[in-house]
C-alpha cells in the first residue's frame, strides 16, 4: 500500500481483546455475531486485530477454531498486566509495563474500536485508547466497548468497575445488574446477546 499522505479506514484496526478461558469463549460468540452482519456492515470493523497476553497459550487456538478465516497475522501478543497467583506488589510493575506497551501500540495503530469483555489484559488498552483520544491522537469517533462477562449477574468485575467511567458503551447481560447501575449513561442492557 502506498502512502498518499492520508490514511484509509483500512489502516485503523478494530482491537478485540481476548482473555484466557471463558473470556475468549464469550468473545468468540460476540465476534461471530459482529461478523455475521451483512457483509457491508461487517466491513467497517475490518481489519480486526486480536490482542492476546503473551502467556495465554489457548486463546489463539480457540479463536482460530471458532473463526477459521483468522490468520496468525491477525494476533498481537502483548505483556499481561497480572498473572494468576502473582503477588499484588509485583503486579504493580507488570501492570505499568503493560500500560506502557498498550500506550505505544494504541499510538501506533490508532484503533477505531476497542472491544473487550473483562479480562485484566483489556484494562491498559482501554485506558490507553481513552488517553490518546483525549489528547487528539485517536479520532473522536473511535470507541471503547466493554461487554461485561456473562457470569457477572449482580456485581461488576474489577475490570468492569475500572472501565465503567470511560467506556463509550458498557454492556451487561442481566436485568438486575442493569438496574443496579441505571444511573450510568453509557450502560446498556440488550437482554441475552450470547
């Protein structure tokens, strides 16, 4: 692709952030629904880049099985904020490293959409996108969409509590959770979406 001085929409990816276990299974369902839309509508989300923690050994294979057209080039391996069982003290440093990495990656790619559903890996990317949008590096129309995990029935996850103030759209699956946060303008309840 030649550089003509302007960037096309193709150069602005959609970031889909995967987490280990159930988070990836949920994101596969969300992503399939997104790509199942009429092809013209689905095209606006292209290209999709899947963000995966470098210590996550299963998410890439799970997503490739669910979406066979996905290639290895669609994945970006990134530092994890905190590993399971890691002490809170050392997680300060790994989280700072993940935040620096995410700031650089978001600066470089300028994603038009950051779509995530609760893994800790998503928090630095959402904050980086929010920061760069505030500073004018990302277009004002770029969006952060957080879909709370299906298993969160009455309370938000830690990631959800951290991202509720800055997500453009915050989706919950359960009416009691929607009622609890009814005062939040960005919160949406669509019923069962998975």
